[in-house]
């Protein structure tokens, strides 16, 4: 279809992909907020010491009646409060620390936005930290920080050295600078303890836990000696630990916290949840909080206003005086009220505000909340003020969330309509050129123009942000182009023609959730599209092909090979790669080019096997692998035989393998060769562009998922250092991973280009049909993207969408590369294995 360009398709795909950012990943932090004024003359505590551990779970803290913490148990049996901080999702170190010290869960793309968070360090008089250098990058407002020295790196044998350095550095600081800090208020000390996180094995973990809890006890006593005024509060908190490539259970997301010292309630009331604290079955109250609730709690202890973007609610019953707790909860309520007012004011900028739905609390009611709170404070009715603030804060959070995601649903619908418009345009482009004019088409164009005019007027009058306005207008732009294409099309793809691509797309969607479903998709697709082979007279080649299909179907039910190191299987793959051309008799020693290829590839595979067995000189195999990569893709001849290309690509792929994935890909290539040749034998060659597109789509998807899943790619990042290419920078490793995933697709496309005459001449039409299938999948994945939850769930859902969006362009590039490697020669009948001699003679 004329008028269709690859650049236009790329621009539309990028716009649709960017719509995901506009819907889910815009920064939600408000600007222009001011901190609240403190109303206390004397805060509950002058200083706060925070022990921040990594890898200490609630299970390790409370198991065996807290026997693992004998020194800390002495503290909470006499004073303080114990609880559980339950994170709603798995977090990284950065996001966990942001939620603890700023009181809000950072956006998924917060590091990309470069937004500076307001934290308790901005409100404190001075803050000191003993931690890795990353903490200062996250919180530049820290007054003074001592970072972990580089020479402390031998933690594999004794990871307690990390905590030992922290404790010693704190003691040295107290000896030198504590006298100058005696009369200062609003001091924050952060002591980060990493020894538990890097412990190897259960035994080392328990040894380090005993050392760490003893060090916390000793440091606590040392602070009491350095500041004898008893105005120091202490908080022990933990992060759940380094994420793994699987979902953590609810229990693993629970971490303990221990609060004691100045200003902390020592009440042992057993109302609510309790825990067994010792062997005498003594039960103590157990508080359950979210990490963001610790932020207003720390601010309340120091008598400081909470950070301006705080979303946490001050928990009740943890401070020892009703006036202190009422002040902390009241300032917390005022800070949430400020956010709610700003969100509503931002929404009220538009002229159509009164015609649009609003949260049930208007500005007058919000202002009345301030007046009521002020009245209760000046009347010194602290208990009533505390209850009032506790009831109001959930309503304010609902108001903030209401306006924060005000346009999300309509933006999601706009993006979905844009996808539908693009699919309709692709459907029209797949038809024949001509001209269509009808009353319905003219009516549709008129209604579309009216709708665009109304949306344009709405975004101007309501003063919608530029990004949101662009997305709201995007469907109108795409549908305008789609109707123009429709007008130039004599006929478009019928629903019956669209049925099979859509059915195949729907089946492949399940593969992203469980890779084993690819076996059913592959088996059904292969048998259905090669049903002509079953009808004709069955030869030995047919049974060999059927056996390979069954084997490839069963392979999908085996564990992932990508991201796992299996030396014996890898060694067998290297041997198989070398002997396959001899067994199949596809290369002949009588041919000089074949001899050169056999010699070169044989030496490379021999050195790879030697490296696998000895690993004595890794630099040598790394140099050989780099040189061989250049050898394979160097354009020395544009008319290479298919079997030489297959042999070279299989050898290169084997250099990037860690298990049996090379065997699977070689079997897949043999199956595709046999299937296409059997179709030629029965004079049933693929001559339909849609069938060709479905072949490319199905075999590409199978080559991706038969060796692993998306999470396995991240495991492979670790094992790439022991492949033939070794470990490089992040950029080079990313390129090597892309090479690992795309080599099988290139191999399959080379086979298709040689055996199917329509693959290269009709690549544009095939590309259009690939876009239809992939965008239909993208439309479904669009509704699965989330901006909250665990960071790898957000990542995986976004990757699903990106993969199906870029797959058509990857296939297009690889088809061009395959054509370049094969050259412009006529279709070449490759030499088939010995059992195919009858086919060749025919």
C-alpha cells in the first residue's frame, strides 16, 4: 500500500509507547508546599539515633521468643515499643530509604525524573550518617557523613566487619564531637548496618545477628554516656533485604522496628496484637505500621514538622505525653491538608471545574478542618484533638489520591482508542490500493473533526497539562490518518482474515505469564499450518520432522536453560555444534570454503571447550570470541551458502550459552528446514503474506521463550562473565544479551528467506501484519501496566509491552540482515541431510 513508510510506523509506535509514561509514570510530587510551623516549646527528644539494618526480617527478630536478640530484649522488656513495619511491596534500597525518611513511596521512575525529596534531614538542625556513599546521593541534605571505606571488602569470610567499622566510627565521633552537640535540638544520627545483608549462609547470619545486636546495645550505652541529659530517642528499623528474581512472600516483607528512649511511651497495654517476649511467656503489645508512618513518628519525637510530601499517618500510642502526641498528629494532619488543598486548587484552575466531578470535600470544608483543629489546640483538648486528627487524615489521603489520578482513566481510554485507530489503519494498509467513498465514511470524518474540536476546547478551557493534552488529542490524529487510508483503500482486510492473527496473538499472551504455554501454541500452530504434510504420502522425513516437533514441544516443560550454569550440558552442546554438519552431511571437505569454515569453527569450539574444562586463560577465549564475532558478520561475501551461515551462527550462539539452549535452537532450525522442504515436496509452498507473518511471529516468540523467561535474562547477566565473551561494561553486556536473544531469530529468518520466495519481496506487507498482531497484544498489555507494587512487577509488565511493540522492527531489521548475508542470488536448495537424498533428487 502506497503512503506507508517505516519512519511513520516508528513514530506512531513511539507515540503509543510514550502514552504509557503519560498515563502511569508522571511524577506525582507536588511543588510549592511549605512545612508546617511547630507549636511546641519543648520537643519530646533533642536527638534521634536510627539504626538502619538490612536483611533483618520480623521472623528472625521474633523467632524462639526473641532468643536471637538477648541484649535488645533487655531493652524492650523494660521500656519502649516493638512493632512490625509491613511494606506493601518489594522495594529497592533507595525506595525503602526514601519511604522511611521522606514519608512517601517514590514513583517508579523517580530516579529518572531526578526529583529531590523533602526529608527529615531538611527539617533537622544537623544530621550525621555512617553509611555507604549512596545514602548521600539519595539525601544530599545530610549535614555530615562518613562513608564506608573501600578497603573493607573482604566480607565474604566475615561480613560483621562492615558493622564493626560502623560501630567504631560512631564511638570515635562521640569521643570527639559530642561535647559540642550537648545543647542542640533536632539532631539525627543514621547508623547503617549492612553485615546481615551480605551474610553467606544461615550460620554466618546468626553469628552476625548476635554481633550486630550486641553492637547496637553497646552503642546505645555509649550514647547515654555522651549525652547524659536523657533526651535521646532510639529507633531500630530494617529493610527486608536484597530482592530476588521472584516474588517475596508477605512474611518476608515484614520487618521489625524497636523504638525506645526519650519521649517514647512505655505502656504495656495488651489491647490488640501481642507477641511472646521471653521464655516466661511474657506478652508485650505489637504495633503494625507501614514504612511511611515512621517518618511522622520520627518528626514528632523531635518536635519537627513532617516532610512536605509525607503521606504517612502518625500512629497513636507510641509517644509518652498526650500533648506531644496530639501535636505530632495535628501537624501531620495540617501537612496532609496542605497537600489536599494544593491538589484541589490545581484542579480548580480550569474554567470547567464546576461542570466536572469533584471530591466531596470542597475548599470550604477543608478550611473548616483547620479552624476546628486550631480551636482544639488552643483549648488544650489534646485527647480530642488526637482523635480528631486520626479520623481526618484518611479522608485527606483519599482526597489527594482522587486528584492525583484524576485523568488516569480517561487517558487510558484515549490511549486504547489510539491503538484501535492504528490497528484500523494497518488493516486498511493491508488491502489493495484504490479509492472508497461512502456516506458512512464522510459522516465518520465529520464526527471525528467535531470530536477533535471539542477535546481541543476542553484541554484549553480546563488548562490540562501539556502531556495529558497531547495524549487526549492523539486518538483524533491517528484516526484522521486511518480514515484517510481507508478512503484510499479499495478493500480492507475482512474480519475473517483478521481472525487467525488475532487468535495467535491471544494464545501468545499467555506465554508471558507462563512460558510453558508456548509448547501448546507451537504444537498447534505447526501441526495446523503443515496439515498438508499429514494428508500426503508420509516419508521418512515426515516422521523425523514429527519427532523433532514433539521433542521441541516437551522441551518447554523443562526448567529454564537461560540464566543457569550447567557445564556438562554446555560441553555436549559444543560437541553437537561441531559434529552436526558431518552427521547431516551439509558441509563437504572437498569444497575449499567448507574446509575453511570447518577449520575455523572447529578451532573456536575446541578453545571454548578447553576454556570450559580448564578456565586457565580466560583472556584468550575472550579475544577469540570477539574476533569470531567480527568474522561471522564481516561482509566478505554477499552470497554465502545457507548451511555455512547456519554453522557460523550456531557456533557463535554456542559461545554465549550456559546450558542446553544451543541444542534447542539447532533442533528448531532443523524442524523449520524440514517443514518448509516437505511443503515444497508437496507443492504447498507458503505464498500468503499473512501466513508468512504468522510463521515469523510464532517462531520468534518460540525462540525467545523456549530457553527461558524475562526474569531469566537478569540471571543471565550474572553468568555472562563465564561465557566465551566474559564480563564488560553495562552497555556491552546489554548488547551481548541482545545478541544472545536475537541470534536464533536471525538464524530462522535466514532459513525462511532461502526457502520462501515471498519473504524478501513482500517484507513491507509482512511487516504490516506483524504490526497488527503485536499491537493487538500491546493493547491488552496496556491495561496491565501498573505504577505501584513491587518494582520488578512494574518492570516486567512494562517490558511485556515494550517487547511486543519493538518485535516487528526487530524482525524487519533481521530480515534485511539475513538478505544481506545471503546475497541477491537465486533461491538456493540447501543440501539436506542424508535421509533427504530422495527429496534433493526430485
